[in-house]
C-alpha cells in the first residue's frame, strides 16, 4: 500500500507532510506506518517505516531528525544528523537552516506543528500537547527560528491531525491550570457531561501561534481520535483497552 500524506499549500514550495498510518509495515495495534521507536512495535518495522518516510521526502534515513519528546517547551537547533540517534536530545521542537535535513515530530493526539519561512530558508517542527502548548513550546519555536534568520511575520505555521474538541474530554483541574495563566483561556473549554469539559487543543494552538505574531496559522482539521483508518490515537487506544498505540510522523525539509 502506498503512503497517504497530507500536505498544505501554506508550506509550499517546501517538501513536507503529515503522514497518515497508511502504507506502513507494522501490524496488530500498530498496523500501518508506526514511526514511534518508543512503542512496543518491532524495531525493524519502525525503521522500515521511517525509511519509507525519508524516501518520500527524498532524503537519507539519517537525515530524518526527531527528538526524545518529553512534553516540554525546549527547542533544539539542528545542523547535522545526530551522531548517536539512540541518544537524541530531550526536547519537543527542532529548528534548522541546514538544507537537506528534515525535522519531524511524533504524535498520537497531540498537535504536530510544522513551520517555515521559505524565503529565509528556516524551518521548525514542534510537538505540542496541552502541557507543551501551555508552557510555550510554540512561541519558543518561533523565537528559535528568528535566531536562525526567519522573520516571524513571514512564518507559515500549520497544525496537523490532532484530537478535536468533541473528542477531548478533560477534568476541571485542566481548566483551572489554563485559567491560572489567563482567565480568557476559558473560551477553549466547552461544558461536557457532569464536571467534564471538552478542550479545544487546536484552537488553543492557533491562538498561541497568532499571538506570537506568525504570518499565517491554520489547522488541517483532521481529528486523530475520530478516524482509526488514517490516524493513531492514544486516547482511542485507552478507551478500546489496547495495550499500546502507534505514533504518526509529521515532517518538513529544506
């Protein structure tokens, strides 16, 4: 099966993609293009899947750069492939101005955010769950791109497939965390059943990107939870009682 890759005009002419789970070598609960080395999937399958992604981006597999994601606001500038991929930096965003490198993030409900100032030749990729977004990973990525020569007013930022508000039920403690930072954040929460709320993760991400002053920000409007054919979802796997889940990859290259 061939890969199915979501792209957006906003990031053209740069090669990029929000890769779906179609076209991979993994099986079982990981069936498809699982690129998560931290999953319990067979390492050979994950490496084959990542090689297929690299081929689609027309780079060597070693030039497909990912970090050890930890739900932080930390950003790492990249100038070359990691000397030891097994000891990748612990961070949740990457930036580069080096041609021939692809920056990638892994997600399974969190936001994958690809950014580019194509004119300046600077790109970024961020993994933004609720914690990273609240702590400022998106703004930190924009700042790091500026340090490499990007102009924030020229940065195009695209949020890829992530969990939608209708599928993202949270408790009152999350609302309290967001309200403590800014009472206006209440607008990203809708009333749910009982004391539950429905959180608009992508809406919050778009807000933070626009507040950071990027030239354009959009969401592809794909919900990972609601489409098991195309996407992995951590929350869906929990609700289904599955032992583990696959990870989607999103990447952009110069």
